[in-house]
């Protein structure tokens, strides 16, 4: 099984978390994309709370047509299963091409995260 977040990604997510505490309006590019292979959920994560490494921030889309930015529990995401029982996966080929705010704007217009 592939880890949801690699050590290198966790390092970047934590650094972004520290920077978000220091810089108003911090708008990094997503570091990791998670998704359910048998459902419509997608997450683009930008940072982890350095004081609580289970809490990550990003653009969240549960496949209901209302993507939004917010906090999530990595432990809870790791426990999720889609209708066929498949676990959440990391998109091994995702490379962010823009800042989180741009993905959020496009997601609001499309009703889903578009990568």
C-alpha cells in the first residue's frame, strides 16, 4: 500500500504550515492530491498544522458539488473507504500548476476539483 503522504511531502506541508502562521494571505501551491478511486472525493493539500500534525489544510471535494477549503484529519481520511471498499489513494502523478486559490476558483465554477 502506498503511503498517503511521503516523508518529503510531509516536510513541505509542515514548512508551509509554519509559513502560513507567519504570512497573512499565504497561498501556496498544493503539495499532494488525494482521491477515492471508487467515489468522487478529492483533496488538494497545501499544509499541515505544525502544532497538530494530524490536521491538514487544503481544497476538499467530497463529490457532492460543493468543493471548499478547510481543515481535515489525516487519520480520518486514511480510514475512509468508497462504495467498493477501496481506500483513499495519493495521485502519484499530480504536479501542481497553480496556487490553491486558483484551484479553488475553478472548483467553485465547475462544482468539483479540476486538475
